[in-house]
């Protein structure tokens, strides 16, 4: 079972920025971040709601792939 707990959208955005992702667009309440090597992540920015473990895990796996590749 995953040890990742639900996260605040602001925390996920901060983590993505530290890993070199940049916000390229936002459509409604979902922001799309892209890394210079072509990887991307979508973050739901719903007010007052945490990001579910599954979504947080998916974004983390994308980011971890970048860290290991570099």
C-alpha cells in the first residue's frame, strides 16, 4: 500500500517547481506543468480540497523518473 498521504495543491506545485517544472497553462481549476525534458504533470487546484493519494502518487512517479534520469 502507498505511504503517500493526500497533499495540498500548493505543496505539490512547490515540489514541481523545485524539480524544474514550469507552469505552462491552466484550464479551469487544473494547472499543467512541463519539464524541459518533455515530462509533464497536471495538478488539480480545487479550493479547500487535498489532492488524492492516487493523483499525488502519479505526479510523484513522473517526478521521480526525472530525478533518476538526471
